[in-house]
């Protein structure tokens, strides 16, 4: 077995910038030869870069697939059964990004306005299933409302308990005054 010293590991680390574990692994694979260990690390870096390029191509294919699905999936805004807006999800996302860039609360105002004015927002998926966004928004609003009410009652209870504790600490004095009626005066 070849001796792998800390000095050899340090030389490999200085030349390649890898961790102690990677430097030791490379030295073990190259039977303690520093030059071969450096070459081993360089070759492994190249194969890692090749996998990144493969991943990049896969990423681009994934993006293209998402765009394709986004063009099939549609957002519909209806009022009283009449379709007011029917756009692909990609267009909705683009409008949302522009609205966010212009003024972020604009999105929230639009969604709340749609719910308040009884507009129905539907998301038609590529398999044909329809998801009604208003139901999700209303259930979320109800959940938030319930949590806020619980929080408010907890704060109120704590405040009342604190007030009661404070009043227990105060000493209450009771005075009784008796007036003697002097008949001489």
C-alpha cells in the first residue's frame, strides 16, 4: 500500500481546489502519485461538466414542454355563464409578470375584484378537467379569516388575563368613617 501523506493531499488541493476527501480519493485512485491524482481530478471535472450540458439540454426540453402545456392549458374568466376572457396560461403568466412589474398590488386587487364581482375564474387543464379558482380563493380566505379570529381571541384573552393579574397585585383599601354626632355643637 502506498503512503498518502498530508503533504501530498495539500499539493493536490492547492493545484485543483478540491476538498481533502476528494484529494485523498484521487491519491488513492492514482496509488499516491500526485500528478496522476491531479489528472484524475481534472478528468472527473470534465465528466461533471458533460453532465451539466446534458442537464442543460434536458432543462431546455422541459421548458419547451412547459410552454407547450401552457398554450394548451387555458384561463377563462366568466360572468353569469358568459365567457369574458379566454387566454392560454402563458399569456396569463406574462400579464401577471407585467402587472407585478408595474405595481405588485395590482394582481391582488384583480383577484379580489374578480371574487367580489362574482366573476368565475376557471383553469382548464390539458386533459380537459376544469378547476375553479374562486373556490380555492374562497376556502383560503375562510381559512385565513378563521386563523385571524383565533389569533384575535387569543390576544384578547391574554390581554384580559394580564389585566386581571395586574388588578390582583394592587392593594385595595376600604375606609369606614363614623361620624359622632355631638349634640353640644
